[in-house]
């Protein structure tokens, strides 16, 4: 065993606190990367939804155009009939026949008017649908721009933090070796049992920096003395005083 020297409580605390700070930094990087892929995914989903909307609008536009085609044909048919009836009227034998053809004529004229109205209404609808489509396409363009930005940001962060993360992982391994084995076991157990990965916390406003329960003054002064390792009686985290916490800096 190379380590003959017995470490003081303060040295043990500094070692475990250093490890905590390195590991928290690694957690921070992971969180940072963790949110960006989600944002990218959200934007991708949004674009997919907008594209579905465009597809639906296109189908509506197609069906309106088909409708207009049908009504134009019907109008043409009525107009042809009108021409035919007008010709027939020139050769009528009596007024009864004339009246009968006249009725047919009136009916076809009405048919023309009705088809005109349908075509006109469909024109308004077509205009409205086309505007909706243009809006959606503009929105897709806008979201796409944001997506491109976010993707670039993500790639940059992954590129940048990858090196930093690797370096911190190495530093964490080095720092681990300096931590008292029993303390390290406790540290790893506590760290994995809490979502925020905090196993060593400073006293903050007379409370535990992990669970925020009040720490009595007597206990606070014991913590400041560094005579023994003190854990929070509520959450089990190792407690350090603010001075010691501020002393331990990660640096580069
Ligand atoms: Zn606590």
C-alpha cells in the first residue's frame, strides 16, 4: 500500500467534494445535450404536422377544382340546350309549343345562373385554401430555418463538449482514486439514488443543499470543524460548510 499517510477529515472532504464537482459538471454537459435533441425532435414533428396540413389542403384544392370542372361542363351543357331551344322556337307550329320550349329555355337559363354561382363560390373557397396553403408553406420555411439552427447548435455542442466530457471523465477517475474507499462507496450510492446526482452538498441558508431541510446550529458548527464526516439526517448526503465548498474549485 502506497498510501501510508492517514488523511485528515478535511482532506477526505476536499477529495470527495472535488469528485462531486467534476461529476456535476459532467451531469451538466449531459443535461445540455439532453435538451437540444428534444428541441430538434419537436421541430421535426412540427414540420411533419405542417406538411400533413399542406397535403390535406392540396387534396381540398383538387376537389374544388374537380367541382368547378363539373359545374363548368354543366353550364356549357345548359348553354348548348339554350341554343338548341332557340333554334326550335324559330320553327314552332303554335303558341302552346312555343310556351313549352320557353319553359325549357327558362329552366336552362336558371341552370346557367346556378352553375355560375357555384363556380364563383368555389373561386372564393379556392382563394381561401390557397392562402392557407401559402401560410403553411411560409411556416414550414420558418420552422425549417429554426431546425437548421438547432441542428447546427447541437452538432457544435456535441463537438465541443465531447472533448470536455472526455477530459472530465478522466479527471473524475483520477479524483476517485483520492477519495477514501468507504466514503466513495457512500458517495456512489447516494449519487445514484438522487435525480440531481448530488451526494456532497454545502449548507445553504442554514439548510441542507440537497433536501433543503434545516440544519440545527450545533450541527452546523460541527460541520465547520471538519472533525468528522457529517451526513444530512434527512437525505443522507454528505454536508460541507460554505467556506470549504468555495475553496474547492475545478479550474481548467
Ligand atoms: Zn439533506
